[in-house]
C-alpha cells in the first residue's frame, strides 16, 4: 500500500469555476511545495440539482455543468505541478503517492446503472457527473504516459449538506474507505470508476 502522508494542509479559498481563482490557488500551492511537485489532486467540489424534466431550466443545466465539469477541467491547471511530482518520483507505474488526479463522481452518474437507480431524475447533476466520468477517462488516457493516474470515485451516500441526514454513511466512514482505496490505486485502476469500498462501477 502506498503511503498517502504527508497531506498538505491548505486553508486557501478557491473557486473552481474562476480561472483567476484556480491560477491563484496553483501559485499558493506551488509556493508551499518549495520546488517539489504535487502528488495528489482531488476534485471534490460540486453542486447538486434535483431538477426534473418538467422543472429544469437551461440556466440551471449550465450552472451545474460549469461547477461539476468545467471546474475539474480548469483545475487541471495544476498539471505542471503533478508532472513535476511524477518526474521526481523516478519510479515505474502509477500511484497516488507518485502523481494522481481523483475526480469525485457518483453512482447516479453511471449511464449503465441508470435504469437501476432512476428514482430521482436530477437531470443536471446526473448528466454533469456522466460528463465528468468521460473527462476522467480522457485524462487517464492522456496522462498515463506522463506518469499521472486518474480515477473516478463514488463516495457512497454520505451525511453531508448534499447527502443530507438521511444518508446511511458518516463522513468519517466514507473518507476512511476512500483513503484506503486511494492507497491501493495503480496502473491497473487508472481510468476506472470505483466506489468508496474499492468496488468497480460501470461507466
Ligand atoms: N454526499 C453524497 O451522498 C455524495 C454522493 C455521491 C457523490 N458525492 C460527491 O462527493 C463530492 C462532495 O460532495 P458533498 O456531499 O461533500 O457535497 P456538499 O456537502 O454539497 O459540499 C460541496 C462542497 O463543494 C464546494 N463547492 C461548490 N462549488 C464550488 C466551487 N465553484 N469552487 C470551490 N468549491 C465549491 C462547496 O463549497 P461552499 O460550501 O463554499 O459552496 C462545498 O464545500 C461531490 O463531488 C459530490 O458530487 C456526494
């Protein structure tokens, strides 16, 4: 298992949909790394929408896509720092302790699972996460030769503002599961879609 410590404690506000804000965050992270590369980038920020076919407005589709799809692509401005980490590692294979992008997805964004979990349509959210899944696959394909792993993770249904109190999983339980999944990621799991327990999900 790869060692995921030390994680960089960073208390810096960043708006993933603002290019200026993402660039400022890259600068801040670079200065804290003191010339070293960035090993692990987790695209966690997202917004939800329960809009149905009847209620959905074009502006809501665009706003959810902007945060959930355009945001993670802009966050790829961290790429030079990830490439630096991959070069510094000087080892074969892919891992989160070398260089990795993790995109937080959801099982309701799986096109194949759609007929099984359609009870809440959530058109903007589900469509945006399906698009994020494609971004994950493209990044994995494009960056593997640069030594950078890219995997999508479904955190489970978690008690957060988005998941609500009805969710069965605590944040601690989900985060612990995700950290142990991340520690085991490798060349074999780049471009894959896994849940918080490491189970493979269909795209
Ligand atoms: N909770 C679940 O059951 C569940 C299930 C499946 C997948 N997920 C995924 O897991 C991830 C985390 O979800 P969560 O449950 O923690 O959601 P959450 O409680 O709604 O928190 C979302 C976070 O994203 C931040 N955010 C939103 N827009 C942003 C932007 N433009 N720039 C920077 N930060 C932004 C929010 O910051 P502010 O509060 O400052 O706006 C908030 O901290 C998401 O990708 C979500 O889709 C969650």
